[in-house]
């Protein structure tokens, strides 16, 4: 226990974390009627609420989201049985789209026809592709600083719970990241969640909640429109999708590329030095803010790809962050339509009319 306390005291060294005119004793002994945040007051409650949100989310999806999606015509994805085959599983682990020569080798090794092997790989990939219902359920979950102070200002009860619930929400996102389907930017999303947790937690611990609360509000302002556009897309409501996406795009540009970098990050990185001497944790906290801005720029390029596709002939708004957006749509349309397509590697899954015609000419 003594070693743990020593480690804790070393980590929370006030010379690193606090402004030169503040100490941890100021936080521990506020004036009557005043509350100064303490990091231990938010960590455990946010973790517990984050775990509780998992159960609340499941109940919310089962009781509200799924019935609404079914009412709107969305259906569950059809799952195809995949026979256990160690030889094919070994190849699938390294290559989900085997070349034709590899398919031929597997055919000799397993006594299966090439068509059966191709179908096995198609069904095996399908098991890992999220259906529109799953993606609809995932979307349904989302529903500037004053630097004149000493670093110790009163935090009201509503701000305390706002911080706690926001931190719990991001803990919940981390807890459920393994159950959600993977996207092209899954790594960026995980980094975003961890950076946001660090910012919320550390800004609360050192009582910079004013700038912290504004950062949270700016980030939350786009979630509703983004989730709404994607849910409308999965329901195939094109007009509603375009409307929601248009609002999302405007709000994104305003908040993530103007207000956040030029008002908040600028204030935290530069204006704060006009009132306070630079302190060690300045570099950590501002570094985290800048990491978020880098992620914003990366996501902006992804969003611009959607806009470009929209105005260059792609009528349907697609989530370019998803590895399986197009595949999901095909899976939902049915297996028969897939079997008529030519696979990526160039080997037809079924005989096309042209190939049959060519064989007849050869026989003649």
C-alpha cells in the first residue's frame, strides 16, 4: 500500500500538473460552499457508469432501436452455415481472397470443387461483415477558456456530472470497441477515444474544466447529425440522408476546422501564456489537443471524398470509413445476386452466358 501511495504521489507531482500559484492542498481544502475537483472523485464513478451504460445500451437497442428499424423495413442479415475446414481456415487467416491457383491447390487438397471453395470463402467473409441492422444499432448510440484564474475555481454540481457522464460515455466506447465492426479508421477512432479520456480526466484533475467543457460540447455537436445521416442511409432514405449529411458537413467544418483549432486550441496553446507562466503539463495537455486536431484533418479528407463522390456521379452517400460498406449492401440483397458476379480474382463463380457460348463454339 505504501508503494502504491508513493507511486501515486510521484505521478501527481504538483510541480508538473499545477500552475505555479496552485497546490493540491488548495484543492483538498476549498473555502466554505466551494468545490474544487479531485481526480479520485471522477475516476471510479465514470468507470462504473461506463459499465452500466453497456446494459442500458443493450436494453435501448432491444426495446427501441430494433423494433423501429424493423418497422422501417430493415431486416437482419442472413447468416450462412460454414463448415469447419482446418485447411481452408489456415488459408483464410492469411488471405481472405485467395488467388485462382491457390483455389486449385486447395481443391486438390480438400477434395472440394473450386466452386465449393469459392463459396466457402464468400460465406466465411460474410460472417465478419456487419449487416445493415448491426450498423444501424451502432449509429443509434451516439445520440473558450478563462485564464485569469489561479487554477482553482468552483465547479458546480451540474458541471461535475456533465464531466462524469461524458467520461463514462467514452469509457463505454472503449469497452465496446471490440464488439463493433472494424472500419478503415478504427485505429484513429481508438486513439481519439483514449486521447479524449485523457483530456477529460486530466482537465478535471487540474481544474481546467471551463476550456474542457467547451471542447466536449464542440465535439458532441456533430455526433447527432453524423449518426442520423448514416441511419437514414441504412434505411435507404436518400433525401433524408442527403439533408442530414449536409447539416453534418456544415457543422463539422464550423466546429472542427474553425471553432476548435482557432478558438479553443489557440486559446489553450497561446493566449493562456499571456496570463500564466508555462508549466510542465502545458505540453501534455496541449499535445493531446493537437492530436485531436490532426485526427480532425484526417477525417475531413474522408468526408471530402464522400462529397466528391456525390458530385461526380455517386448518388448514394457512403461511409468511406467502413471497410465493408459495399459488401454489406450486397450481402443484404441476397446470395443469388453475389453468385452471378465475377469474383475479385477474375474467376467466375458460375458460368456466364459468354463462357458457355465459347465452349459451344469450341465443340463445333
